[in-house]
């Protein structure tokens, strides 16, 4: 792989080149850890474990809001939510 050069912004931000992101299969939301190796060199480590939650992560979320209550159909939830709306 050829070297890729990026520029540090005034806010201390750096963009990873697309060729490196693709080769390492990096995705938005992944956590990266920087380790300083020397005064002029650092190592970038991809942290394993928790990644950004996908859209299916919210399934069952409403159940946690009201523990112990039986599941209700969507129509019942909508009726409760709309009870305070003005017409």
C-alpha cells in the first residue's frame, strides 16, 4: 500500500484516506484508539467490541419505558400520544 498524506486542521482533526478506510473495512461510529510510539510516530488501533447501534437496536425499547406493563398494539400507543393534541 502506498503512503497517504493528510493535513491536521486547526481544530486538531484528521481524515483517514478512503483507501485506508476501505482496506481496513472501517465504518462510521467505530472507535479508534491512538497510541504514541515515539515523538514522531503513533499507532492507530481499531477498538473491538461496541460499535454504533443499528436501526434494529431500538426494538423492544418501549417495553423498558414501562416495565411490567403488558405489550400494547401500536393503535393504543398512538391514541395515548394523541390524547393531548389540540384540534
